[in-house]
């Protein structure tokens, strides 16, 4: 299994999980009732490519975490499709942050939610 690329891992500040989003999160089989999640960790992740023209590709990932920021990198709530520019990934991450602060992350049309 591939390990995470923490060299190019840019996380936003932790955001408390709202009530509506928590209800949806608890439906996922990856939810851990023994150590409940309290926050969202939203990150932009980059991976270096061997191709000469495009050096990196980017994705936005959302992980449930605890208040200390501990999370399981193997079980994200969401991973975006690959993007060629960090600007695109940053724009999506900002949109996700706004939605999560409004307790509306679970209502977004996140096409690649992971259960």
C-alpha cells in the first residue's frame, strides 16, 4: 500500500464537525465509535509526477479527526479528482472549508465520498 505524501500535505485549520455532518459521518463504516471524531481536517495533497511538463498533481482530501488533529490517512471521508494546478485545489479546499463551517459539508455533491 502506498504511504501518504506528507512532504506536500497542506492542511487547513481543524474545523469542528457540525451536527448534520456528524449524523452523515456516523453512517460510514469507517467511523470509530470508540474514539469519536470531532473535527474535519481538510488538506491539499500533492504528488510529484515523473513527467517533464507537469511536475505535480493535486487533490483535496477531507479526513475526520479528533481535537488533536489525529486522523487515519487510509480512511478519508472524501478525495477530490486529481487537479493539475494547486490554485484549483486551493479553490476547492476553500469552498469545502466554507461548507463545513456552515455544517453543510454532507450536502455537497462530493462525487467521490468514501464509505
